C-alpha cells in the first residue's frame, strides 16, 4: 500500500490542525456549560475531548486560545469557578450545539433559552442543559498548558442520563437508543452513530 508522509516538524507544521483533526475521527463532542462572571451561562462545544479513566473518573478536553494568549471563555470561566458541565450531543441538540460555537463577546450567552432548559446541577453551581442526552457534573482537577494547547482535566461527580438510555441496575447503556453525534473533519463534518456492530473479544 502506498502512503504520503506529512511532516509536522517541517513542511506541514502549519497544517497540523487540519491534518490531525481530519484523521483522528470520529471524536466525541463535549458541549460544555460554564458560569460567566456575571452569573450568566456560557456554552460551547469541544471535540478534543475524551474520558481517560474511572478512578477517579477523569475527562479531558482542550479549549484553545481565542487569539494568542487569550483563552476561550470556557477556559477562562473554569479557571475562576473550577467547575463545569460536559454534555454529550445527539440529534435533538445538534443544531443548538452548533449555534453555541459562535464567537460572541465575553458574557453574552450562547444558550437560546427559548429552546433549551437549564436545570440546577446537584454537586456544583453550574447548571446543566436538560435536553442533552447526558450531562457530567465536573470540577477542574488542573489545567495543563503545552505550547498554545490547553488541557482541562476534570473529575466527574454526577452523571445524568436521559431516562431510558441507561439501565439503572446494570448501568449498561442501551446502544439501540443512545446515538451521540461524532465530529469528523474540521470545520463542519459530523457523523451519526446509528449503525453499530459487535465483535467479541478473543
Ligand atoms: C463540533 C465543534 C467542536 C469544537 N471543538 C473545539 C475544540 O476541541 N477546541 C477548541 O478550542 N475549539 C473547538 N471548537 C470551537 C469552539 O466551540 C468555539 O471557539 C467557541 O466559540 C468557544 O466558545 P467560548 O469562547 O465560549 O469558550 C469546536 C466547535 C465545534 C462546532
């Protein structure tokens, strides 16, 4: 099989985002609510995101800079409040998630309260979005900066799952009902997760 090499240390350094965001797919989407300084609620999606362990329950996502040296509002809010809620995204909130990626002046809410409902969280003061299939109440463990990348490490305290999606006894997700959207190549490609298959482990 032939392949083409892309050199992220040299010729393709400036294309690293496009190359990596194109090939490392699909990615889950963290739709994150945080509290602005005036108490209003900020929401934004981040697909540099995943779960990295369960003891403690650890999630990491990576909000970049708005412009050099200026963190995105989500990161700014988390440094101050040290808490946030991560939601997963399915078709029911896909459009609202996408709208919330708009770059608005700090403090201007990306949440359209005509279509979305904010509910109190139980362990933190940042509210969660009722319409999202899953909400993870998190506190900030730490934030690590590597070059212009910023990794927000969060500990998950409470998980809210839309009724019917997870068996409360076995804690198994119902794969036939839960269909999170995945992020594909930047800027605007997504995938759905309706078509599933199973392979037994050896
Ligand atoms: C599906 C999706 C995934 C995104 N993933 C990221 C990401 O991983 N990191 C990032 O910095 N921006 C990402 N963005 C862009 C941010 O959502 C956007 O910059 C947003 O305005 C940030 O909002 P904030 O300043 O309120 O934090 C993504 C946008 C979309 C639509």
